[in-house]
C-alpha cells in the first residue's frame, strides 16, 4: 500500500494527514515531517490517522516523540482516529490516556482543544 503524509493549516492548527501503514519503514518520514513542522514554529498539531491501516510500535514512538516536542513550546498534539483496530492499540498500550484522541478534525480544532 502507498504511504503519504500531507499537511494543511486550519486556523492555529496544522493538520498532518497520514495515509497507509505507519510502521518501521514509513515512520522516519513522519518523524522528520513532525520535527520540521515544530522547528518551523507549528506547535499545535493534529495528526489525522483516519487513513492509517496499520500502526506498529515504531509508529507509536513517532507520535509520542511529536507530543514530547510540542510541550516545551506550550503546544498541543492531538490525534484523529475512529478505526477500532488502531484505537485498540492505544488502549492496550495505555496511550489512550496520554493522547487527546478525537473522532474528527473539526472536533480536534474546535475552541477549547
């Protein structure tokens, strides 16, 4: 399956849309994109995982790394995901309590988030 990452701005947020399998061979692309965005001053990130079919531990690590990078800048790092198999991974690892996970980009970017 093809893997892609696209970004767009919505108000104060930068939306990072990930499509495909987020695993050991594709994670470096996401990690670098997140590093570059944060280095450019994008501190309020919403990572849209709606198009992710598979997520492994390296993918989780890249997401945790992004979260850790925005905090020193008083930023935010939110996820969008409704796929049960992906949400189950967050639940099993306890990361469901670490990330703010939304059902839509609109929910993640609404006032108060």
